[in-house]
């Protein structure tokens, strides 16, 4: 006989089997225990709380850092026939009021909320009046002060365990060094949580890092090469460090006959949504974006992620490249780095930061530069950062080249004289 979780998986979500540790996590949460789930982007973290939410009585409350992300999940669940809703500041008072009424009637199974709502007065008061099945804290690394997505409101979430001690809590993240995991446990007050960790290896991703000389020519050639190997023009994301650069590079790509859009936080909401939709639906579309683009984008057939500027940390690099090849088919993570990236090391991204935070950011960036300059297997270095030891992969640029090690200064000198 099928267990309730498997039944929900097939009947509601239409999937045949659980992936990785999903089933163990789900059983653990259904049994009423806390958990911390560390799984790479695209690993299937959502089901870890959505399935228990549908098996258990009461409403599951999901904390999510981005309104767009919440809406996307709610829409998806509603399409599957799951009574889901969200409470957030983007909706009218009337809409939020209706959601509250539905919640009190017991008509909501999964409620997405921003962390701000939980630290206010109103929502906790309402939650006291309903039966709760679980709390899920998605993107839990947002609680990490030294991480790249720090959200101060996440710090207040430790109150969940004090106010509702009998409700199981599940923290989930794709950004998980051992230090981050420990920080999540400490700051969310989850000392009893069982930690579920899957390998962060993405075997279908090929890592390639090249020295910058003429970015425009290099990028276009790279994309053409990808298109040449496949049947269709490939969808991909090009990450840049600034808004201005996204516009510039998108227009270069269009001049080369590619379909390209720019995306950054400076665009208005409607524009961002239109472009996001175009990227998802139009084959062969290249999104040239700042890191404002990506979290929550569930497009399985992204064939490449290109970085024309070095990201600020290994976590950032891993997250961003992780958006390629979610369908399990071959995909390439390509990065082009040069002197301008080395120069950026001495410039803080935000003057308002504390000294300690600046130092951490600088170290993270230097680690990224060392990664670029290194001739060790890319996958091995990347996974070592997440505490995993593997043998050289045999198909990243370094494994294929087998060149001797360079340090950052030598690499910079080489670039200068080139
Ligand atoms: P994450 O939050 O870890 O980045 P998601 O929960 O968004 O990942 O899941 C990524 C994709 O994988 C989604 O399209 C989801 O439908 C799919 N998926 C997750 N679990 C399964 C499964 N057991 N079987 C098939 N598809 C799955
Ligand atoms: Mg997710
Ligand atoms: Zn390798």
C-alpha cells in the first residue's frame, strides 16, 4: 500500500519518485521533528515542506525572502489544486484581509509570508488561532550575516520555536558551507534539527574559465559555439557586475544576431516581469543580468551561465552557475576574468558596511579570484568549499588543460602583457 507522502507526490505533484533525501526529510517532518535541509538549487527543496503540508492537518507557514518567489510558488500550487496563499506587502489590504479570513476558516493549506509579517503583531496573533502543521524557512542562509543574501528580518525568526514550540520547523538552503549551516542552526534556534545534506556536485555542468582579452568577441564566440553543438539556439544567462553593463552587453549580443534581454533591479516591475516571461517562454533567449535575476527562476533548459565579471563569492558563483542544466542535460558554466576584476577587489561594494563585514567580503572575493587563477580541477575546488572531497572531474577546463598553477599576481601580469 502506498504511504500518504507517496500518494501526495504522485496524485498532487505528478511525480513518480522522490529525489535524494526528500522522502527521509518528509517522514522526519511528518513525525514532528525539526530539520535543516542543504540541497543545491534545483534539488527539490520545496517538496520537502509541500508534501508534509498536505499530509498533515492544519496550515503550513512558509517564510520566503522574495515576494516574486512567493507569488510564483502560490500560482504553481493553485494550478495543482492546492489551497495556497500569500500575505505580503505587494497585495492590497483587501486581498490580505481575504487571505486572513480564508486562513481563519481553515481554507489555506500552505501560507507564504515574508519574514517581516512574522515579526509584526498581526500575523502571529492570527496564527495563534489556527492549527499549524509546520514552519518552513526557505532560503535560510538569509539569516547568515556574512553571507551574500543577508536579511536582518530573518534574525527575528528564532521566535517561532519559542512561541510555537510544538510546531516542527524546517530550514532550507542551497548555500551551505559548514559555517553557514552552523550559523543557521544557532540563529534560528534549531539545536535539535537533523541535518540533511546532499552532494552539491552538478555532474552535468562543465566549468570553464578563460582570461579576458576582448570580452565581446569571447562571449559571442562562446555562445555561438554552444549553439553550434545543440540543435536549437540555447537559452542562457550572462551575469554582469553593473546595470549599465547588462544593457551594453545585451545590445552587443543583439548586434551579433542573438536574442538578448537586459535585466536589473533598476527596471520597473512590469518590465522585469515581461522580460522574465520572455526568457522563460522563448527558446534561445539570453538574459544579460545582474544578480537581481535568478532566485526562483525555474527554467530547466538553461544551457549556459556566463560570467563576464567575477562574482563576489564562491557561494554566489555556485548559485548562479547552478541555474544552468537543471534538466540534467549538459550545460556549461563559463567565466571570463581579467585585470578589471582584480582591480575591483580593493573597491568595497557598499560603503555602509561594518569593518568586519567588509573584511569578510574582501576575503570571499579574494577566494574567488584565487579560484579563477588556480589550475586545480574547478569542480574539486568548488566542492571543497562546501566541505566535499572528490577526485578531479576530468572535464573542466583545468582537467582538460592540465596547466601548472599560477597565483593571482602572475595571472594579472600575464593579462597585462597580453
Ligand atoms: P530548489 O528549491 O531546491 O531549488 P525546487 O523545489 O524548486 O528546487 O525544485 C526544482 C525542480 O525539480 C522543480 O521543477 C520540481 O518540480 C522538480 N522536482 C522536485 N522534486 C522532484 C521529484 N521528486 N520528481 C520530479 N521532479 C521533481
Ligand atoms: Mg527553492
Ligand atoms: Zn575538473
